[in-house]
C-alpha cells in the first residue's frame, strides 16, 4: 500500500495524473453506515469498489486475509457482481465471506463454488445444481451457502414476490443462508420503499414453512439506509455508493474517499476573441491565462464537463475552458498563481475547499455511480491509510 503526500514532493512521482484514495475515509463511512443501519454490513465492493480499488478497500474494512486477521468491526461480508471480482479478492488472500448479488449462469456455478462465493439464486434448476456441488470449506456443517433473490419491483433479477411459492420444494431441499430484495427508489420515494417492504414481507410469509430459523434477511441498500431513521430491518444492510461518499455525504457526515489529481503541463496567455479547444466552443472575453492539465476523458474526467466543470489549483476554483479532450483539459488560472508542475484537483479536496462526487457528477449531468466507476481507467491509485494534510505550497 503506497503512502505518498497529496502533492508528491518529487516531480517524478505520479508526474501525469493519479487517484488518491483515503482508506481512513472508507472506514469512517462504514462505521457511520453501520451505526445508522444498526445491523452488520454486507459492503459492496463490486466494480473494483466503485473504481477506487476492491482489494485495498476490503483490507481496509478489516475482512480476514492470509496475512491479516479479521478486525472486530469488519463487515459480515463483501458483495461483488462478477466471479472475476471474487477471484481477484481470493488471489490477494481474502478469506472473508463474498456474496455475488448478480445472477450467475448455470455454467458459472462450479467456479463460484470453487471460489467459496455465496451466489444469488432464484431458479429451481440452479438451486438444485448448487446443492449438488457439495459443501464448501467455508460452510462447515451448514451446507453450501447461497442467498435467495426476490424481485419486489426492481424488475431486474430474482423471483417475483408473488411467485415464490413455486420454489418451496427447492428451498426445502436446499435452504438458503439468506433472502434479500433490492430497492429501486428508497431514497427518492418512501412510499415505493414501503411498498417493496410489504411485498418482501408477503413473500417471506409464504416461505416461512420452508425457511430455517435464523435465515438472514436483507434489503437496505444505501438509499434504504438513509431513508430510515430507526435502523434497517432484517439482519444485514448493503451499502454501496454511500461507502464511497458518492451520495448522501452531507446527510450522513460521510468523508470524501476519491481525490483525482492531475499536473499542470502547460501554460499560455490567450487574447480577447481567441478560442480554446476543439470546436472553438469557448471564446475569451478578455485576456486570460490558461493551464493545460494532464488528464481528459480517457482518464474518466467526463467530456460532459466541457465548459461546465471546475478544478482546484492551490485552493482556488478554476473553470474548465472549452471541450475536455481525450488526454488533456484546459482551465482558466487567471485568478491564481500557477506554474507548470502544480497539481490540480479535479475531484476531491484541496485546502479548505472540496469538489464532491455529487457536485462534479451534477456539473457533468451524469450519475455519481458513472463518475466514480469511470475513474482510474489508466491512472494509478495511491492508497492512504489516513490522507495526509494538504499544503498548496508543496509541489
């Protein structure tokens, strides 16, 4: 795990662009979400932990690894969407519980079994196949763990809440470790959440004769957690975007995790009437000082931020000028002292100011999920256990 100051002191350190990841902030956010939910977490680390690094985040959260024991405040498990993600965690030495929340195809189930992944199942044939694979080493005497997925209105995956009776024989033969559903709009509409809660309760009532005592129930995603004031129902909560402060940061007091930086690689003066970048979409209304940053949309800095985004340079907000290009972005530094080699913050904190995920995503007109998962496409991630204090004077 690399530990570097926010502004590297040697010009050769991350000379183009990089992503600072605050693992201390991840732990802080997990603690806040755990306290609000009131139940253990199934922390989502899919999509490479929303772009910031699944192995590093899983370690930081305290799951057991070959070289590290589990910490007392670790989540119950982590959640993934593909078996490649699970394999990456296992190859890194992760020995903790891994739950795949996306349906797997039948031919993938043997691989999931070999990786000791708890799959999400909802088809009778898949349940029978999973049961036939035998007990995993992690299951002990409790059979082969899996979770039943119930669709209560998302219409994406799982068995419909009003058809769960068709699985009664399958569940009697191979009972699940857990049963879950997923909300589509819990943070936007409490009424929709309540409707899905009721459908989930109806499905559980139908399945009660075939579900063992102690079957784990879970429904709350980040939106579900934030929508309730009295804790999450069931036995687990599944935060995703909130763990990385992509949403609900202000409401819950979450800390910024991702800090995207790029160097100033060129400076120039433009005269009134001159234009900047492709398509000449920005024209200087007067004399302006323009800095070129070593980052563009190929690095995940969205093209939608053309003429709309802002970056921080030495603690000062500087607007994006013209179109964001594949490898470079131009910004107005007329109001700030700036030199080649200085560091610009395209997302995150610099001094007393911060560009949050929600803010930058809003300026781009995209979801925070898209923004976060698009970062670090070709830039290195630098992991900080506690993000060092920032000093604009360091270059």
